[in-house]
C-alpha cells in the first residue's frame, strides 16, 4: 500500500517519456523512500494511467515492478472527460528499497515491454477510431466505459450493443488504417505537461500515453474479438500476434 507520507510533500514528477518515448535510461534524484517504494524528481518510467500498464525495469540495478500515480489535480480534456495531471510517481521495487533521499540514481526501463506497450497503445487508437466509424454508420453514438492496454492486447468497453459480425468489419478497417495512416504527431495541450493531442491523419485523440511514431512500426497479425459486457455493453479486444516478426 502506498502511504501518503511517501509522496504528499513531493512536487509532481517530471515524466521524461513525454519528451522522448524511445528513451530507455535517465538519471534522477531520490526525493522520498518508504519500504519498497521510492519517489524521484523525474522518471523515464511510464506510470500506469489511461488504461496503459506501467513500465518495469531497474534503478541502480534494483528491480522496479510497478509505477503508480498519486495526488495531482483534475484537468478537463477537449472531449469533456477529466484527467488527473501533475501527479507524483511512486515506484515499487521487488525488494525493500535501500535508497536514501538525495541519492543520484540511474534508471533503465525494460525496453521490449515499453515498445510493445507503445505498439498496442497506438493500435488501441485505431481500434477506437474504427469502432466509432462503424457505430456512426449504424446511427449509434460511441461511448466508452473503460479500457486496458498491455503489451500484447488492448480492449475497450463500449456502452452499447455491437453485433458479433461487426468485429470482422472493424478489424478490416483497422488493417486499412495501419496500412495508410501517416506518421503520428503529438502536441501538448495548453496549461498541462501531462496531456497531449495524438494525431495521425484525420484521427485526433487526447492522450498522455506512449506511442510509436509510425504505424509501420506495428508488425504482426491483428485480430479483433468481441464479447458482451453487461446487459447493453460490448467489450472489443484487439490482439497483435508478433510471431515471426522479431
């Protein structure tokens, strides 16, 4: 359990992955330590948020197994949703932390895990967009109840019924988008350093996650799956089979 005493007096963590999601190492200063947790002034680790799982890696050779956000302030997105920004990143270690406040450390993320998460987060945007196109064509409004993005699969929970045959239609559209979409750009929103506008062609989505620069970096076989979620909801999964691509 992350106690408030660990992070409550710390300033927001500088998220270095916003400047370069391909960076794998960085130096930082220890601000606070408690048992298996530590807070640094800045971090190359992605902290779990927006449905995307956290990075793992090492700090001075000690294994980091999770990173969670604490504190922060609400920030309204252009689509009306509210995100939390200016959070403190709490890094969880596999063993009790031996660091001390003021120590200078070297961080290194598990790059293979990060890159796979970047691929899946980008792929999730294409799934989200393709599903919206499908629903609009059916006269329905897209509404989401949640999402989850890991290194080999992503899912969205939609607050409407989507028929089984739609999965193949949406999958085909995702494949088209992967083949035709240009390199993405990421532009920060005013008044925050945590939320950006991800844009690839006509697809525009506010997001603070990590993504690949170009859809061509997503190699493998894409599969969209569907199942009913609750009385009127639908869960759509998108999987990426990377067999033979390494």
